[in-house]
C-alpha cells in the first residue's frame, strides 16, 4: 500500500530545446527544488529531454532529416554519463524520478529513437524504462514502437508506480495491464494541453483553463484515477512564446505545449492544476485512505471485477532481430512439419521413441 501520506510533484518545466547539456542542468535544478518541496515522486513531461518534436509535419524532408540527427545527438542513452548525473541529483533529493525522454536505442548497430519514461529510485538507480508502445500519427516517423516487456510497475517507498505516455492513457487494455500489476501511483505524461475543435486531428494550443471543456487530457486523467483507484501525477509539456535557438516559429507548427499538469486522487478529484500557460513545479499531498475510500465502492482488483467474464493476456516479450540457436532449435517449421532427421535427433536426446515425438508435434500443430 502507499505510505500513510506522501507528496506528488509534476515538473512542468520548459526544456532547453534540442540541447542535452542545458536540459540536463535544468533538470537537476528542478529535481533539487522538488526535494526541497518535500516531493516523494516527481514526474517530468513527455520527451521533456530535450523536448517534444513540435516540428513534426511542419518542415521539409531535408530539414526533418537534419533535425532527426540533431535529436539523436541530444537524446538520452541508458549508458549515458547523464544518467549518472541525474542519479546523483535524485539521491541527493531523496525522491523517485519519472523522466520523459527521447531515448536513443541501446541495441548495437541501431540509432532508432524511442519515446520513453526513465524510472529512478530514491538511491539514484535507474530501475527501468517504458517505451511508448504505439507512437501516435506522425510520431511514427520519429520513434520506434516499444517492447511489450516495458509495460511494468516498480516498487517505491510510497507505493507501486507505473506510467503511460500520452494517448497510451486512452488505451483500455494497457491501463488494465498496469492495474493487474498492482499499480497504485500513476505517472501520465503529455506533450501539452489543447482545445479540440471537433476531433483529435483539429486541435490548438490551450490559451485558458476553459480548454478543459474540450481537451481529452482532463477527463482522461480523472477517469484513469477513478477506474484504477490510483493516484495520478499528470505532467504536461510547457514551452514559452520565445522561439528556441536554431528554429523559426513556423517550423514548430504542432506546438501545443501550454502545460496543463494536474495531480488527481483515486476518486478522480483534481487536487492541484491544471496549470496552464506557465512553468512551475506543481505539488500536492495525498493520504492512502483516499485510495481505500474509493476502493470501498469500486475495487478494480477485487470485489468490482469479473475475471470469469473478461480476462487479459499480457505479453512480456522483448522485440529482437534474432534469437540464439539454442532457443529455436526445437521449433517446428512454419508449415508445421518436422524433418525425420530432427525428429530422430530429439528422440535420441530424450531417449523416447521417435513415434512419440511425431505424435506430440502432430498434436501441437494439428
């Protein structure tokens, strides 16, 4: 269970856009501030490090390529020296960090980027990462798809922590998966806050708090909290009106970074936020009884479930370009056949009649 009481924080911080070193320095300063403010968990926005690619769809293919290379150079890698520096800041602040980042692949030979969450425990250790399972719309030209195995939760001093990225927070089965993993505190990260004009493809940056009437983020975060009975720290990206160095205003055509961070209790009550139109560190204190009181009415992992009626299959697969021969040597061919020589080799290895091997294969593929 979560601690008796604890403090969540959303670091609605403007990155030093496309600048790894500048963003690293600013991140450490806000981690330090969150520690001073008594935060137990602090969340930074979607791809905060070193900024969401608001230029997607607004530049030529040539310019897009140059920006992709620049983004690769300024993104985080799990073996990056920046990870150690961030860990030191986290340990000093004695809190848990959920960091939205562009992540450069750690697979040898790959330069693919992922939209990721990095989880640091309060000793500064990198506990794990989540890569967005399905990039949205034009994002698919920026990031690769995440491994199913990255859908996970982590134990912290104040409760079991999980997280999802942007529209993943609308994915019914992904939410259910984290719930079955015992999630108690949820980190939700977004690229901003917006007004929708009829459908998701027609949105503009939020200008005032009235955007809650049409922005899908607001009801999604309240519903996530209620349907999973979890504490939600939703952190949304913020960019000021100043155009970042090296860019023109028209290149950032998808800039919806108005902020919009909020902190929500398990009954779906917004305790702080949404913070719109400014940079800031949003904090709120929660009590574990807020979760118990909601679960007394609606327990998604207990009396309000019907696993006999609806059940979920969760994959822990890690996608890979190849697998060791040892892992595949007993595999049946794609057409369901097994050569006589392979059947005899298996029979000899396990000291069973070859007919028994063939019968098992027939049963499996029949």
